[in-house]
């Protein structure tokens, strides 16, 4: 008769193999999704100081390479403030030829490397919702700020000339600089959630006072989940933070798609086995962490047309956004520099005509 301990070990191994298989399938789909995109995506990481943004960048690089490479500096501490630092850009997860050469996963890493997103680390932000920060985030997200600009200089301009001055300085948006996805990173070791900062971000990517559709997705990552294992953080703490973040972002209906919880590779977690192969790791910790990272990448790489997740906007808003996009596309076909006010006027007029036509058909 097979002992209970043997059954338990076999079961654990089966689960681990199942996660490995899932990792492989997700990786294949991620490569297909990124390779089919029209451009390399730009992802903006936002959060409080010490949220784990830099560690997550290093973990993503580690996932691809199979060994730990510190492409982003970590351990900057809670004393760091965003307005004294630049917004760093890590092209293709910060992985370069030097990292690829001789890495355990070199063959597979070279396949996916050209399609990996560019990560923009906005470093630590205070929990604040100010017009100054909204202006800078808006310019950053919509492609007006060249990567690597010193945030200090932007705040200096605002102090000297007032809010709105930056928009008159930076007037040209570059497609290559536009942010496609905003990734909000928060540590479960932090008491509470930064409500003001989250609202500031939502005011930019989901404005309530505009008729223009804003095509920026967002996701949430809760980091330092290893602290739950050590007893520093309780499951109740994590659940409270998760629910509070879900409330603020309005993602309760699809947390599984929009929110990922993970532990990152860092000094106090332990670096992965450098002999990891095929991007799925060689031990349980590597396989589990890579599974969390791959889920995040998979969700972010899935084209909107394939996603079954409903957007958190009303049907009327959706109809308006589709109508707006369709009409303004036609306008821009004949006019290379359309005016926003005229765009909206044309859409309103066309919408009224459609509504009147529908009412007439219903009354006949």
C-alpha cells in the first residue's frame, strides 16, 4: 500500500508540473500576442516609494533570462521623492545584448526579446492628488515627455510659471512615447492604500469631464507577498488592501484579470537558480513566481478584441466612444490638423441625426 506521505509528495509534484505546463502555454501566447502588435508597448509603473517597482523590473528580466540580473537599482527607501529623480525607461525590460549572451534561457529569450514592452519607472510618489502631478502624469502618459526627463525640472517650471505652463512647453506628442498600460504597484506591507494617489491617476486615465475616449489600460500588482509566509503580514491585511484597491479602481468584477499578487526576487527573498531553463524555473519558488509574472504579462498582452472582460464604463459611453472614434477618423482622412471643438461638433451633429432617424423609424 502506498503511504500517505508518498501520495502527498506525488500530488505536490503533479501540481508543480501542472503549473509548469501552464507557464509554457502562457509564454507561447504572450509571444504571439506581442509579436502581432503594431508597436512595442510602453508600460508606466506608478506607486509609493518602496512599493517594489524596481524589484519587479528585475524579476521580469529574470523571468526572461533565467538568472538574476539587477537591471534596475533597488532599495532606495521611503525617503525618496519622485520630484527629485528622473522617470527611468527600461527598453525591453532593460535587457540588452550583454544580458542575453550566455544566459540560461538565451535561445528562448532572443525570440521574445524584440517584442518585450518598455518599462517606465516613475519612482516613488507621495500619496497626493494635486493639479501639478496630474499635469505631469498626463504629459507622460500621452507621449509629450521624452523618456528620462528630470522630474525636478518639470516641478520647477510649474513653480515659476504655474500649473498649465508645461502644456505650453511640451506641445508635441510622440507615438513612441505614449503609455499603453499603467501598472499601479503597491506593497502589502504598507498600512492602508494611497487613496489620493490612486484618484489622481484615475483623474488622468479615466477623466469624467471629457467626451474623448482615453485608450489607456491599467492593472494592479500587490507586491511582497513573501511577507505573508514569514508572518510579517496576515492574510486579513492582504484581503483588506486588495478590497480597498479594487474599490478605488472599480475592478471588483474582474480582479482575477486586473490584479496580480506576487513576491519579487530581491535580497531578502533569495535569487532563483541560475540553471533555470525554458523560462519556467527549476524549483517550486521559481515556478510559482514565474507563474505570477506570466499571468501579469499574459493579461497585459491580450488584445482588447480577444478579451472577454467588460470595461467598467456604461453602454452609452461605449456607444459614444465608438461613434466619436469613427467620425473623427473620417474627419482626419480629409484634414490632417482637425480642431477638437469641431471634431466634437461634427460627432454631436451626426449623433443627433442618427437619433432622430431611429425615432422616426420607431414611430412609423
